[in-house]
C-alpha cells in the first residue's frame, strides 16, 4: 500500500472519530462524570418554547482531513513540479470542502424553554432536542448541577 493511500485512510479515520467526539447537550444524556452527583431540583411551568439551532463549533478536523485527502489526490496529477502544484491545489480545495462538511454537521436542533418557577421568576434554558415533547403549561423539573440546568419531566 503506498503512502498516499495510507495518509488518505488516516485522514478518513480521524474525521470519523471526530464525529464521535462531540459532546451531547440533551437533557436525557449524562456523561459518566455527571453521575452520582447531587442536583438541585426546582419545579416550574413551561411558559413558551422556541426552536433554535445549537452551533457546537468546529474542531478543525474537517479542514485538516480535507486538506490531506485533497493533497494526496492532487499529487497524482502531472509529474515533477506539476505534481507539487496539484498537491497544493488539492490540499487547499480539500481543506475548504472539509471545513464546509464539518460546519454543516456542527449544527444541532435545540429548544429554548422559558419556564415560570413557583416563585414567579422566569428562566430560559436552551438544550438539544431529544424527543421529549414539551407544551406550554406542562409542569417540569429543572435539574441544576455545576451551573448547568436541564429541563425534564
């Protein structure tokens, strides 16, 4: 197996693993370090809901992997200096495409949930959409731990 194909395989594997490394922001998913920790529980009533997009940011892996893939593909064009020019052009184009692909996968659907606490105060919490169906007027729990609040039934 030549070095170009090995680099291509490494780039694809890196990009695939980066997709798995994103942190979940759903009220129904807890990371291992969040378990067995006491949370403050407050009861509230949902006032309103608004669909939002949550931008999880970019890691740069898409750009890097795209550049490697494009560079390897471009290096097969021409010979000598032509192959170097092809590799550079391929890396630039691949990096742009990789950045666009990663950018498209960094957006997650979310909800901005405005609640009225039993004390009368209003609070708004944004979290990823996770299948829980909320409606205005529903009684919900606000679970707070370490500055992070989740809304759940």
